[in-house]
C-alpha cells in the first residue's frame, strides 16, 4: 500500500500543500514543478518525519550566492 500525504508543510510550519492525498512520487513531481517555476528554492527537498511530509528549503538563495535553473536542464545538448 502506498502512503498518501494530504498535508505538506514547510520546515518552519507554514503550509506548502493541503488538498487531495498525494503519493510521495506525486509530491516530488509537484516540488520539481515548483522549482522549475521558481516558486521554491533550487536546493529544496522533501523529508518524512513523525508528523508527515516536510519541505526543507536549503540556503541556495542567500544574497551572496546565486543559484539558477538552466532553461535547458536535463535536455540533450
């Protein structure tokens, strides 16, 4: 049986997703889409803890550091 997550929260407690239950794979796809759409930091990731699924944001967008998503990332040269 696949675990489904109805709520995903940011590590600081804010809601990231609250809706139809998602599998971990679907939640990762949603996160990937949000990264490409620049709604979420490039180095963000999902983790499972005792309360459910948590979105951890890395430190990629500090003022002294720029991280960008290449518009052609993952596409053959």
